[in-house]
């Protein structure tokens, strides 16, 4: 079958389920992945013949897209902050909002290394996207990242290698054993960053099936229905492990900007800055 017809078939198979532009975008993502071709070449070479075996791969991927499985899981990778990251269902697919968080930190003039390397800790690292992007884009840093999931950490390690950066990964449950002395003994951080789970059970019905049915709930939802649970634990941790003049950066639930300001205030933090994402929603906070 020629590429042009494959494209038409792909779009036809999905157009009742997704907007047309998205179907087209899916086709290009799949073609890039399955045929190892550049996007422009795909667009310009409609008469290239696709082998039966490769056609089968398209069919298989299309069947998975029909169930609303995210294309990033089907392909097994995604782009984040100009870097490639492997992803699987054990980790959240990195979001554009989180790219904004990384951008916020990189552009922040307070985040400048002195003679000593800047010590950064990412809590709940998942795919490793935040810690790896920071390690890649900031000079002279010492980056640590923790997660409760061993499977996530394995993937994050792969991603650090793939992107050729040094990050120290540790298995830590911030809700329970953050005081494990030996892990953090003698350590102190200039920057602690986190995009913890912050979606409430009550917000479930607003979520799309591609998120709800495929992404790890452990990375999305807060237990006890206390949406600030993780922030409270991280703040408690930072009372001990954040350096004097150290900075906290969080991604937050858009409905909890004011509550986060209050929580940080009450915990003795100053210079609090709440920042909107590209959609105009309270999404990042610095203190
Ligand atoms: N913003 C993400 C979503 O709505 C949630 C990210 C998170 O819980 N940290 O899918």
C-alpha cells in the first residue's frame, strides 16, 4: 500500500473519535515512528510503498488509538522541553504545563549557581522529565530525584542515560519515610521542585478517557481527598533539607492557588510567587 492511501485509511478509521487535525497528527506521529521518516518526507512522498509488516504496525496502533490509549504510550516516547523521553503506563506523560514549570525555574534569576554547584531535588520524578531537563539546561548543577515507584525510577534512569545527564535517583516515599537519615544525610538542597499528584477524586468526571483509563492513578490522584497532602509532606521535608535561601517550586492544581499561598505563608515561606500557565490558570508557585 502506498503512504498516501495509508494516511487516508488511518484518518478514516479515527475521524469519528477524534477531531480531524488530531487524526492527521496521529498519522504523522505513527509514520515517523514506524517508517523512521522525517515529517516533511512523509508529506512529500505519498507514493512510497509501505510493506505489509509495517502496515500491520499501523493497524495495531490504530486499534489502540480507538480505545483512547495515548499515542505516547503506543509509541513509547514523547518530547519534553526539546528532549526525548521514554514513557510507559507507570509514569505520567509529561505535560506542556510542566515544561512551563521547568522554563520558570531556568529563567529565574534566583537560580544561579555560585562557586558551588546548585543542588536540586525533584520529588515524584516519574519519567524524570523535570530533573533531566533541568540537568540538561542549567550549568553546574547537582541533581537528585526521588519517586515512590521503582518502575518509574528505572524508566527515569533510562531517560537520564538517553539524554546524557547525571541525576541521582532514589526510591523514597515522601509521605512516609522522608526522614530516612542515610538517604539524605548531610544533604541540603538549594532548589526543591515537585509536580506531585494533585487531582481530587471529585475531579475525576472532568477527566478525559485517555488520561483516566491509561495514566497511573498513583501519579494523578491524592488519597484522603486532601489535595494538599503532598505539598504538606514536601514542606515538612524542606524545613529540614532546604538550604537557607533555598527555593521551592511546585506545579499545582489550578483551583488551589490561594490555598497554596496560604499554606506556604503559614509554613513560614516568603517571596511567594503564583504563576499562570499558557491557559491562564494558576499552575506554578515559587516560595
Ligand atoms: N495536570 C495533570 C492532569 O490533569 C495532573 C498532573 C498531576 O496530578 N500532577 O492530567
